[in-house]
C-alpha cells in the first residue's frame, strides 16, 4: 500500500473477471463488500458481478467522459475516510480502461492506494499464445492509421500484445502477412467465456482464416517479435520518406539511404512508391 496521510481512507484497485465470473479473487470480493462506494464504468455491468456474490455496496459511474470530475470527487471522499473500490467492466483497471486520473490524484495528495492482483486479458492471452513471454510489449488498442500500425508491427522486436476490434482484425492480419507472412501470431478471442477461441499460426495462415465472415467478441492479438532486419528496413524507409518530403528525388535518395543503412535501394524505392 502507498500513501502517507494519517486517518485517510484508501483507494482499492480491484481487477474483475474478463468473462467467467468465477475468476474473481476472494480478496477482491472482500474488498468490494467492505467498500463505501464502488467506482465502475457501467453500473449495469458491475451489478451482475455484485449480485452473484451478494455485494451491496453503492455504485458510482466512473468512465472516460466523467473521469476528471469524478476523480476529484472520489479523492475528496477518500481524504474524508472513505474506502473507494475502483473496477472496470473487465480485467484490471487502468489497462486501456479509465482510472489513471483517480490513481494519479490520490498519489499526488498522499492518499493510500492498494492494488489487488487478479484477472487480465493481456496476461491470459500472452501465456495462451505460446509465444515468448520473457520480454514483451503491450500496445493497448492498435492504431487505426495504416502508417502508424505498419511502423508498430515492423519495429517491435519483443512479443507484441494488443487489443483489436473484431471488425479490423482481418485487415490487420492482412497487413502483417504482407510485411512478414511467416511471423508467428495468435488470435485470442472471448477469453474465459463459453466461446473462447485461441488460434495460433503464421500471419499468412491467420489472415487467410479471418479474411471472410463476421467476427464477434473481444479480441487480443499476440504477435511474435519482428525480425531485426524488418526493423532496420522500416528505419531506412522512414528516413527515405523524410528526404523525399524535404524535396529530394526518390530514386537518388533511396540510393543514399541504402548505402548508409545496408538495405537495398530497389526495395526501399518499391516500398515507398507502393504506399503512394
């Protein structure tokens, strides 16, 4: 627990199940039962969990649209001695969910904060993927802009874990397959729920599988690290883009960048012109 103000209440960060309600910990149940108020994204969603475990603490809505104002209000209540439990709709709060402003406010004001361990779609997917977990990166929700997404995919040497919309999964896998068709990956969908699916394979295999049909449910995408050569090529390509944007002739600039980076001028030229 962190915090210094004597006599204050405290903030309890409580992970909740990502699907199966039986995954909640005994400690989280105890914390929720003892809370003066539970701050949650969707009161209707959280009510289902509370009803399952006969928890009667009052709820306060806490989401991205009211986080700034509600964080100040909840911090004042904690300073007055209240125990505030923070939950998200699923998993660990603050991990691509609201909560950072409340946590930051409490720490800045010296109010005690206690973070409880529990369910996380990120960790569950990472382990289920079968990909290396010694060094990995969590990217949150994947960027929508193609250039940003391509850079992220090509420049991440560690195992990459990210959330992706089921509507965009096919296009993302197609892009990954175009960059590196043999890149190992796993699509983890509806984790811990009745229709859980973990499909592992190469980028090309997964792209072919998810290219057709309407996919539903929450998706976590896990990718093997990008080869070092891919990262070097992307760096060279970015340098070429900057030179061309500054007025350099594409063919001549590609030759200069290739000599400096050890990449192939024709490959750089082809990549740049293909994206225009």
